[in-house]
């Protein structure tokens, strides 16, 4: 099913005749989505052409006069739902609202705009004046809510309120929908009301849906951003509220304003908006279907006589377990009367329930042709609508809502995982709909129970969680999670405050320090092959996993794992793919024999060769871990070998193989720069099993390890991450391994440029002399190739240039990538050469160049500001750019953050704050400390393509505080300090 105007489609049951179509909410106009607005009507004359009817000049003039008055009441709402809550994701979007009280400042819009959770936003009036708005009411069920603004803040126009007139919505009435086209301009859409008794549109499961109300239907072709628009008649009265539409027809769905008017009057008078419920969903069904469900002819006759304009009655669709009507009303019951009053509409039911909270009501239904009289106690609808949420371990939770329980007729209780992330990342694809039933072997029927259990779990513990998904009650899941209270230290309970519009939070508990690790035994199972030398290599392979809580270096925050090779069992060194250990800002673990898991630390990250070395404490594991035999003799094409690797489901397999190819290559770059392996000699093997393994080793028959089989992070294609599988010869790691075994730390100085290979033919065309080509042919055995410069990093002195053909380095003929590896020494070795003597062919001339080497600095400092993560440009950025505008680089932005709302994007550079230059993170941090909360600051930025621009951004330290995170060079620990903050609730 195709999307419309960039909005996600929803499957929807259209009306009481069960006709099917597709429904959408037209509000999902996210900041990065553009709309041409070609399908919108900008003036009255065009509207008349669309609706296809002629009007006289007096009608035209009257509509023109009405619209000119109405537009001063309509506002564009720019808002952020700042945190995932219940079924609503965190997002930045735009919608429409209109003033319904200009004295105290009340704007009416949709509930799905105000949202059930935290909201931050502002309104833009017709004259482009802006003012902050705060939510003061959102209906628990129906799709409307109120925002409050200060009328005194609008100084240059006379704000007028629209009068709400429910009784004027009639079939055949001509209407106009006056709204906002993605915040670009005012749109005026024409139409006629075609029906008043439509069931509420169904936008799908696990999302907000209105129910127990009738909707108004018209053909107006409303589009993105028009949610919350007033539907007005020719006299300028609001007769309905725009809510949704069809993706398959020019049909729009409007919410009647009867209950809205009642709620507005309560707010005006300072009274609570009471909302009652018996936790039953009704559907309006035609009399014919009611008859088939057991409606008797005399009851039908009474209903038709009492309600001559109605075409059906309300039928019970869903009754929630443990609710007031459970065991009393049954699915398929036809509602006849409440408290003796005949019922034929949802508005009657709402009126009775809302005025009877806590009281008993007498209900008469028909079931199978018999009258059933029953009594129900009306419950408080607000009490089963969550007004708080918990943040812990990088995830958020709230009480299961009536909205979510209704889909599956569940009791309204349970711990709903509104953001399946951090420690509770149960499924990378399914983020919504999980219920946590127990944690650490303790039941968690309520959010309060869950809080008490979480308070007792120490940091870094691994505990068992039992959970299930709302859509599959029959399949409970059990898994083990890692409790992260050090990276994600917040343990906060947020509670809604309708007086301030802010969700106040309480810090519930500090992290309990990690418990000491008790050594455990682990027994390896050798490979089931006859060759003992090979079978025991299973004792040298471990599983390495990482937990990355922060998106850094343009890499997503997600768990990763692959096998690693133990290179020193006594010291605890393991070499592993850098795809698993991309940077220092993460937790690392080593698992032995699928039995014991212990923490590890990062010792070394190679800047170009795609491998990392980690270290675990051998005292924490009692197992026969073996340091294998190594050979630093290079594999050659045609060599026979044995492949041993881990499949994607962590099964250890082996197979005979042969080296088929050794290529000089670099992994292709990604559109957004991130770590990639460059300038390496990659090994290809002839082995079907290896394509199913993302990690492993290549060894000789006698068990001597010759190469690692690694996964290499590649580019993103069609939204999917491409991964390359190749071998890396141990010869390329020789110096690093020997330095580590000697108890020291390696240091790499590289020529920071990208290289590729060309054939002798291309080299000859580029002017390489014949004597160099003959020398290459005489000294090379396997391949005839020349290395050429493909790109030079911004950070290096401009000596090499793209297109240079490398002839020699330090008078040694360059035949392969290995000859350009750079120099690996120890950290304290100051004698390593800082320059290399290059002989290159450029422009038909041989040049002698003195090329400096440099040590790559890994990211060790980041700043979180306005919901985006800022760091110094990492190595991949320096490799990709010719000019760096600033050392303040945005690597990530939160989807509901001020950064997203006001226009900071990943890969942007921040050059100035309030016209103060910010060349580096330290300067940036000192400047933003001076910016007060809830104030605008001017930011000058430069895009990745070196296009400068400027924005104004409003700070919000309550939801998006500013923090500084630095890696201590001695201890290796990351130290966080909060630069700006607001006080939490005591």
C-alpha cells in the first residue's frame, strides 16, 4: 500500500456498512518532509472549480468575507512530542489549531497533536506572530485537546475566537476546511458534508484511535498538516474538527464538536472535565445487522419512531476484562436504553457516562431477542489513561492504557514498554507493544511494582526478563538483559502537570554499584573433526559482544557481536573485527564456550585495518583457553587451508578451503562518513560455509592460524547496511601482536590517504617509465599492479595528490597495499620516523616527496546539546572532506529534539553561537553555558557540502539538558558533567 504525501498509511474500516478503504492522519508533517501543496486550494474560486458547482456572486462574496474573518483565528502549530509515550512515538511535526477562547487564550486542535505524553510547541498566527503554547487538556478517547497561550503576547493583531456550533453540522451543508499546508501557507479546502453517522476511522493497531463517537464525512482532500483545522460553515461557525482522511479517495473525517464544547465550557469555568466509562466499545450498525444479531421488531420500531433520522443502533464490539461491564454486557448486544432513556447515538452515551462517574447506571440491551437489564458502576476514564512514565536503562515505560488494552479486550493493567531501547531492546524491528511481566524473577503487574524491582538491581547485572507482545498473548518470551545504569544513569519518573504544561520528574534511585565478579568454570567443546590440531582451535575462539549506548562516529547505538581470536591467553588479549568494536564509548564482553561472560576493555583500535584488540582478566575465567600457534608467513593465492567460523546463529563450523584471491582494496565510502577499512590486502577463499559466517579464522592443517575472517562495515544501500566478509592475514597484525605480547601498547603512524590499484597498462598511460614497469614485472610474483592515490585526508600536509602513482617508499618498490601500511611502534617510542620518502609519478614527471605520517586520534570527547550529539570530526570525516569548517560536528540528532525542530542535521558543523566563533568543543561548551533555558540563540552552521546557513534555536533544558562526556586518558573511563540543567521535582 503506497504512502500519500509522505504520510504513513493506515488500514481502516470505513463505515457501518463495513466497506473497506485506507485511512490516514494528515498531521504527520515531519520537519524533513516537503510538500508541493499542488493539491491544495488557495482561494475560493479554485475551490469552487474543485467541488464542481456554480454559486452566485452574493454567495461568493459571503464566503470571501467569512474566510477573511476565520483566518485570523487559525494558527499553525509547530510541536514536538518529546518522548515516546504509550503508543505515540517521539516526533517533530506541524499541525493546525484555532482559537476558541481569545480572552484566556485557548486553542483547539487534535488529541494526536497535543499527544498523551510530553509536548513542547509554539503557535504561528496569521500575521506570523509566534507564541508558546502549553497543553492543558487532551481527551482520553476522542481526538481533541486544548492548548493555552498568552493573548497578551500577540500584539499586532486582534485575535478572534471561533464559535463552536455542533447543531449546524448537517448533511448537504457547504463547508470550508481552513488549515495549514505543512506550515508553508494557509490552505482553504471546499466540500460538502455527506454523512454525520460514520464510525470513527481505524488507523490500525498499536496507535492512537478514536472510538465510541460518530464522525462526519466530507470530500475535501485535506493533506499533511491540516489536522486540527476548523471546519466552518458560511457564517464562520466551527461545525466540526478536521481529524483524518482516506488515502484512496478524497474523503475526510471530521470530529463532531458536541463533546468539545462541553469540555471547553468546563475548562473556562475551571472545572474538571469529567469523563466516564464502562470500558466497552460500541459500533453503530444498521438496523438490518442489528436484527440479525437479535434485535426484535418491536424494539426496532420503537427506535425508528424515537429517532426517525437514525439508520441503526449501537452494538457492543469489545468489553474489557475486569472492567465494569465484564460479565454483564456481551459482544453483539444491542444497546436499547440507559437509565430508561432510549439510546441511538454515541453523544447520548457520553453525556450520561460523563455525568455519572462513580455512580451506578441501569442499562438495557437486547441479546438473542431477549431484553437484558443490568447495572454497571461508571468508572473514571482519566484514571485508566496514563499520566506518568518511567525512564530507566535507556528505555521508557508507562502503565498500560485503555487505548492499548481495548484492541485485545485486556484488563487495563500492566507495564507497557513505550520505548524498547537501551537494556530493553527486545527486538530491533518491533519497538512498540511489549508488556514486561517479570524481571529478575519478580512479577511486575504494575509500574509501581516494576519500579521497586528495578531499584534493587545493581548496575551491570544480567537479569532474566519475561515479557510478551500485545499482538500475541499466547507467546511469552524469556530473555536475559544487561542492566545499564552507568551510561544511562537516569532513573526518573515523569508526571504530567497541566498547570505548567511540563512533565515534572523525580529521581527515584541512584545506581547500585556493580557486584564483584565470581570466577566461573567453562568447558569448551572441540570441533567434531578427526584432526586434533584443528579441533582444539575451538578453545582459542571466543564470542565478543559490545553494547553501545551512544550513537558516535555516525554509527548507530546498537549491540554487536562476532567471534574473536585469543592471541595471548595468559594476558587475556583477543583480536576481533572493528565492526564489533567501532570506538571506545561502549561496554565490551567476552563469552567463553557459550557458558561464561566477563567484561573486557579496549586496548587498541587499528585506524585502517578493521581490527581491534581487547583485554579480559584471565583470573575471572576457569577454562582451558589456549593461545594458538601463529605464522607470520603470508598466505598466497592457491594455498590450501582450513576455515573455522561462527555462523550467524553462533554455531562453530569448519571446512576445507583454498585461497582464491588476494586483492588490494578499500571499502567503499558511505554517504554519511563512518569508519571503514582502507588500504588493505583482503583474502578471498573458496568456501561455501564462509559466506554464512561473519567471523572466524583461516588455519593450516597443523592448527597454525594464518588469517582472521572478519566482517567489514560497508556502505548503506536502500536503507540496509552492507557487510563485506574477507580474510586479513596475521602478517598485517604482526607488529601489533608482538608489542602486546611484550606488555606494551601499539601506536600506529599512517600516511593518511586513500590508495587504490591500477594495472601496468594504466600506469603506462599515466606516464610511468618503462624501467619502473619492468622492475614491477621482475620483482612481483603474484600480481602486477601499481598503487595510486585516490584521496588525501584533510588533516595531512598537501604533499600527495589524487592521481599520483606511487613508485617507491623509502627506496622500496611499492607492489601492494602492505607497502603503505605506515609504522607501528609502542606508545612511548619517540624514535619512529615521522616522514617517509615517496617517489611518485605526477603529470608525466617523477617527484620526490617527503610525506609526514600521523597518529589517528579516536573520539574521546562529545557534547550533547539540544538533543544532538556533537564531537570533533572523526577520521572518516577527515578522509572525506577537503575543508573542515569547524571542529564541532553533529554526528546524531534525536528525532523529537530542538535540533530536529529547528534544523540542525547530522553532518552539520557548528561554527558560531550568538556570533561567537566555536572552533572546537571546549569553546562550544563554554559558550552554551551562558545561554539561559527557554531562550533563543542564533547558530551558524555549515553543511557537509560546505554550504553555510543560520538558524535560531530555542533551548529546553528540562527535556534536553546539555552534557559533556570525556574519556579520561589515564583510567580510560568516561566522565560526564551536566553543563546546563533545570531542577527536578523534589
